[in-house]
């Protein structure tokens, strides 16, 4: 079953590896939505599977009100990773 994603609902995303007991590491995506957007975890996964190899689809999807940012404006992945690796 295809679940369409409203791309305009996603403001930004940070994708990185997290510990996984089965594979050693798994893909996680922290997604910042635009105000009022309704996007589900399955919609995010379906969008990724439709655009890249299936194994690159995130096992973990977390919706954030605001992603932490570096001074340059990029998502601060190291801060997000610390939640999983510490």
C-alpha cells in the first residue's frame, strides 16, 4: 500500500546512524515539520523507500518541534546522536 508524503510538510531532517542490536547500526531520521503539517512515520519511510534503496529507509523516525542547529544553520547531528550513543 502506497502512502503519499506531502513534501511541503517537512521543513528539514537530520539522518544518521544509531545503535541496533541486530545489525550493529540502523538509520534514524529526526524530522522537523512545518507548522500545522501532518506527516506520519510511515509516510516518511514510504517516501524514502520510493526514492532510495530500501535498506536506507529509517528504522527510527522522530518528529522534532525544532532541530538543534549549528551556527551555520545546519542541523546539529552530534547533539541528536548523543541521545543514542551515550
